């Protein structure tokens, strides 16, 4: 079989001190067969961007990385990727900060990726590019004469044309992405939005198979929702239930029900709205006072982006207001922490929780929802409260589906979950678990690559 070459913005070398597998690495573990190559940014900033990739062989895999200059990092990553594309593709046009210099830096780094990758390619390699930082890489490779099969998977949402065209030069990005042979999306809605954008930007209508042809090049699209290793995560959760950290949490709850939220500290996750909803729960349903605790883990990220700093200050204030209004001498209703917690530890916490709040304002998929379902004790499962704007809501319809902008509705859903009879909790969980087991990380890789290798 042809060699698989995976390309992503960031590559964590397994040889790095303290290295841990990121979300993408966990998702792609089944695709990375011996002989595969993973190419991308090392995460390091240097005086100048690398002239050639650094090659590391480990475990039968080849890792090829480049360093970025400070200027390239600022324009490509902090600037256009995370200050323009990220808010745009999460429907937050009011937060979009477009700068022409950042846009040109984004194009330049995508060109650099193509320059550094091309010498590593073999004629029969299959190339799989990941996510919004590399939208123009397919076309950049084509201009360098690369004729290999190219697949692209977008892990975050895609917006309809009316939203997309808020971004200057949006049509350039769509045309560049269309140079791929196969483009994958998390949901049917995201694929439909992309195809409508192709029609708007390129004047090309999709055919009955959700593909299109432009300048004699055929592009297919696929919906391939990403998943988790459900059985493996369930085993981790069962083991973690006996860990010291889990026992400490149990002792601190003193018999109270645990409500849990686990997110990156990001404005797309709806954390201020979630805190407001929890405050409404305590206000409208006083029977839960002193009987529940919300643990919100919000690991810090992108701390060099101003909007993330202001979000943290807002959450600090809201947490203080809720605890100031409702705390008792032996009870703090909202526990809010911004340090990273080990994934195994979190699995144990999921297993304890009566309610999981997964309420992003917009999300490509959100694997927290699937991890929570997998971690539950089937004899006494917790209840998933899930935003309708998470990609996971397209699959996990047995969750309590909410609009995260409606604090009262989210509070009502938490109340419903807290008083839900055991038989209903078990029935909902069984249906959810069957879906989480069916759509896994392995099935995601298998389905996408089966189309790409055609």
C-alpha cells in the first residue's frame, strides 16, 4: 500500500521530554502504520524559519518538523489562523480581526510547508492534511507539481457563504482548498456549507455525489465524524475510579452530586453562558443548594491572544459572583480551575459525575461528550447536557440537547438530569454508548482513508 503522509500545523515528537499525545495524535493512532510520515511545525520559534525539515525516526514512524520564525508564528498562527479564521469558522464574526499582513503571512507559511514537504514525497505517497491552519496547502502543493492524492480534513465547523464572505479573500481560500481530491467534514451541515461556498466562490454546483469538478480537477467531499476509542476509554475510567485523585474528589463532595465541565479556555466553549446557567439553576431550583457542586476544568490555551486573557478575567469574576452569592461555610458551589488535568484523572472524574455540561457556542465535534458517555457506569449512569451547536449533537440525540445561549433552558436541563429516574438514565446512556462505540477514532481513519486511497 502507498505510504501515508500526514500534515498538520503542529507535530509533537514522541522523543520530547514530557511529550504527551495531543488530540490529533490520539485520533490518528490507527492511521499511523509503520512507514508513515508526519510533517508539521515543531512548536519551536527560531530566528528564521527552517530551510529544511528535521527528520526523527521513532517506533517505525518518521517525524519531519520545521521551526517557524517569530514573525511567521505571529502572522500565520496568532494572527490569521487564530484571530481571523478561528472566530470566523465558529460563527463569531464580531471577534474577527483581519489584517492583510497576517493573511499574507498565512499564505507564506503554507507555501513554506509545501516547499519543505515536497522533497520528502515519493510518487505514490498519499497525503492527508489537517485543519484550518493549512487551507491553502493543497493548491500550494499542486503548483509545485505534486500530483499525489491529497486529502484534507477540517476538524472545526465550516460556515455558510453569508458568513464566509465576511472574511476578505475568502474565495481564495475556497479555491485553494478545492485543489484537494477529498475534503472531509465532521457533520452534514458543515459539508453543505462548504459546497454552497464553492458555488458562491467558484460558480460550480455539486453533483448528486456531493462532489464537483473545476478546471478538469475532481474534488469529492465526505462526512466522517471523529470519535474515540470507547472501549479503551471505558477501561481507563474504571481504573481511574480507584485512583487517589478520584478518591480525594469523592471525599471533598461529601455525598453531593458532581456536575462537570471540561474544556479548553476558549470563547467558543460557552463558559460564561455556562456559569450563568449554573447560577440560574441555584436561583430557580433552591432544592439543589448544598447538594451539588460544579467542577469546571478549563485548561489555559493561546495565552498570547488578547481575547483569551479577557475571557479568563470574565470567568474569574463570574465564578466569584456565584460563589459569593450561594456559598455556605461548608460548601462552594462552583469549583473553577485553569490548569491542565491528566486525561486519565479526568476519566475518573467523568465516571463520578451525575451531569456533564458540554455546551459550546459552536464546535466541530467535541469529544468530551463522547468520553463522558464512554466513562459512565452503565448501572448508574450520569446525564449528558449537550449544546445543539456541537457537532456531536448530530449523532448523540439521546442527550439533553440545549441552546447554550438560553441560560434558563440549560438550568432546566441540569435540573431534569439531576432528578431523572434511573431507568430513563440507563436507557438514554445505552443508546448513546452504542453510537459512541460505532463511530470511533479507528472508524474515522478507516472511512476517510478508504475514500482517499481509491
